[in-house]
C-alpha cells in the first residue's frame, strides 16, 4: 500500500548533494596522498635505475683502464673514455672524474679513484656514483 497522506515525508532513493559533497571531501585527501606516494616511488625507482646504469658505466671504465699500459694511465686518457647515453633518462651531462696518485709502497703503482657525476641540464640536482679505487702496477 502506498502512503499518500503526505508526499513530503517520503524519502526518495539516492543521495543528496550534501552527502555527495561530503563523500568527495573525504576522498580528495586520500587521492592526493596516493598520488604523492606514487610520484615519490616513481622518482626513487628512476634514481635507482640511473645509479645502476652509472655503476655499470663506471665498472666498464675500470675494466678499460685496467687493460691499459702503465704509461697510458693519465687524467686526460681517462677523460676520453666515452660514457654511453641512455635515452630513458633524457638529456644528462655526464663526466668521469679521476684522481691518480703515484704510490711507491708497498709496491710501485698508480692508485686510481674513479667516480661518475651527472646532472640534468638546466637543473640543480646532481648525482654521483663511486668512487671506486684500484691500482695499476708499475712494470
């Protein structure tokens, strides 16, 4: 049976505008938080991949220098080693930094410390991988 006495007392099915606005107001902070966490995770993942790429390039440079003759190991020759670009990271300025020291004890050699620096062109953030240190024994 239908209640026809007072149509205003009957509740319509559905939600009022106030209820919808309240639900929306409660969901917005959650959406903002999830977005912020996702962006931070994406940046951390990118930084990790970039560091892994840099370490691989640093180890390749170390392998190449290790195959050189003692007399060829110099700052200039190390600076001439090409560093591969990776298109997934965009335009980065890269530089291979080296410190070379002549060591006499306990064995005559050159101590080489390598690190790889890079930065986004036009931005202030820079990253570094290394240093790694190794010795080239004097013949």
